[in-house]
């Protein structure tokens, strides 16, 4: 069979449908006809698809004639449509996982072995899927191995030697999976429903107030280095996308990620000078010069190469470890206006975590005091997000704090100036509190901060 690249066919597992047995029989029959079709590789992908769809319909017509002969009830149109969709998913999509991705308003998909998956919806509710998407745990692993090999931007392994899989799916969703180190294979898929997003959309969604949105846009215009922080699933990536849309389209900038997630390069109106880069795991062979996996490209590697690509800014999807050092070096040496995200519970904690990550990347040759100064000089603002569940059960994601990184205090810690923050425990959303101490970058960029003196309520 042909590799599943850019819409070509693959012999994947058929999806669970209204009539599972029929879907599997139709799928098997179509695969047999494909194996016998000597000229199919000469067809265009569109013609090939039309031919296969005709075969699927022919198999359904054959099933209808069988049922008439046997005096059995005829298939209704809903069942026929589900069978066609299941076979299409098996041939062109992600097999039985595709049906989960097609569920409206799903945000997170959690799969444990051959159990029925659990879906978290955009409103925070949790649902159990109608049935499993794998016959056995081993079947789930096989599906993931095929997806890893054929449906990412580069081929990835999912094996006992490499038991963790992280990749972007063709629709932009993020897949993370584990095996061997867990009792049963587990999968989490995060759907990104807000990709083409701007700050005005963040206002509409209640993530920021109109006043705060204007200030954040001013930070980008004034080329301030921004660290977007928060706990998992609080909206860091979405806000980072919105901030990136404020960059002047005449600027050349880069997005660097372990797995593509920002997806700015996939937008129809993608910035013309943007380039996007993704890490590569490398092979099982070792480079004799470095001892690293051959072909490996880490975030640190990408950052160092980016310095030679004439970019004015860098956006790092998430800083976790060794890449913190080159990121801060870039921010301190000619790339103002860069941005990144980091997991942290507060703005102050974010700086501490960044310093810790930088120390790990720097090794023993750098002192705590030097790295602290590097962080204080490199980061201009920390934008902290929160994610909470309201009494109604609905999810709320919002900016709770915007802190200006001021200087290193006498005690060796980083001093911060809270520009936006909550005014009470009853409402944790960020409102304007103090003007930035360093207003020179705003003046030079033509950003008038006078609007901060106006009342700036939240829309929602």
C-alpha cells in the first residue's frame, strides 16, 4: 500500500461506526480491490479518491441486495453515511481516532488502552465516547505507531526504546502518548480551536479587558520581551498567537517549538516573513563528534541557527530547560520583542523557574547572581494567566497579572512592578494598578500610555 502522505491511501484500522462489522467488511473489500488495481498509482489523488468512494458505494449496494435476498431490514441512510465516513477515516484520516477529532466542541481527548475515550468539551463538561477506538491495547499502540511514522511533519518512533510520543496531527492538534512506563498505553490529544486569533478575540472571550488588550499590543509595538506564564490548559499558547499577530508584517521573525503548536505559518494570511521551525528527535545512531542522536535538533540548536537568519524577534513556544539560556542571550543581544511561554503559578514564580532552567543550561560556570541579572535584563514583562472552573461548571481563562521586571534588588531577587493585577479576592482578573517604571520604549515606539488612566472594565 502507498504511504499516507498528503492524502494518499493507507491500510489503517477502520473506525467504530453505527455498524462496525459492515464497516470492517467494506474496508477489507476496498483494500482488496486496491491491491488488485495495477494502475491506481497513475491516478491523481483526487481521481483516486473518487474511484475509492465509488467502490465503497458499490459495496454498500451489494450489501443492500444481500439484505433483500435474505429478507433482512435495509440499511437506513444514517448507517450508510457512518459506514462511508468510517472507511474514509481508515483510508485517508487517522483511522478510528479521526472520529474523536471530528466531534464538535471537543477540546481534550483522553485515551487509556482499549477503553472508551473520555472527552473534555470546550465548556468544561466531560463525556465518555460511545465506544473504544481500539480492539486491544496492542491495537492502540499499532495505530499510534502508524500515525507517528506517517502523519507528522517528520517520521517519529513509538517503541519500547522510545516510549514517549509528542507530535502535531495534520489538523494542528497536539498528541502526547506514553507506553511501557505506564500500565497501559495512554494518549492525550489537545484540539486547538483558536488558531487565527487576535487580541480583540481575546477581549470577546473574556481573556483580557479592552484596556489590557491595548496595553499588550503596546508591549509588542514597543518591542518588549514578554514571558507568557500560567499552569497547563490556561490559554498560554492562544494568547501568544494573539500577541504574535500584533507584530508588524514587515518584520522577519521566527517561531521555534518542540512540536508545532502555534501554527502561525499555517494561516491563510500568515505573516510573509515568518519562518517556523520544529525540533527533531534524531535517530537511534549516535553522532561520533557530539555523542548525541544523529540528526537531532533541539530548541537550543534552533535558537543558535536562528541568530544567523536575519530575524528581528524570536517566539519560543515553551521554555522548559536548556533552551532558556540561548533564549535569554537572544533577548539580551539584538532580538528585543521576543516572546515565550513557561509553566508557572505566578509572575514571581515564573522568573524563579526561568532562572533555575537557565542555570541548568549554563552548567557550573555561571553564578546565581549573574544568571539572575541575565533574566532581569532579558525579560521585560511577565503576563500571567489563570484557568478556573466557575460554580456553573464553565471554564474561565483570563489574565490575572502583568508584571514589569524592574531590576535585581539588594537581596539578590528580581524586583517586579505590577502594572495590572487583581484588586480583590472576589475578582482575580487583572486591572490597571501602576504605570510602568520604564516608559522610554513606549515613547520611542510612539505608544501613548495615557489610556491607562481611563477606567478599563472587563467586557465579560
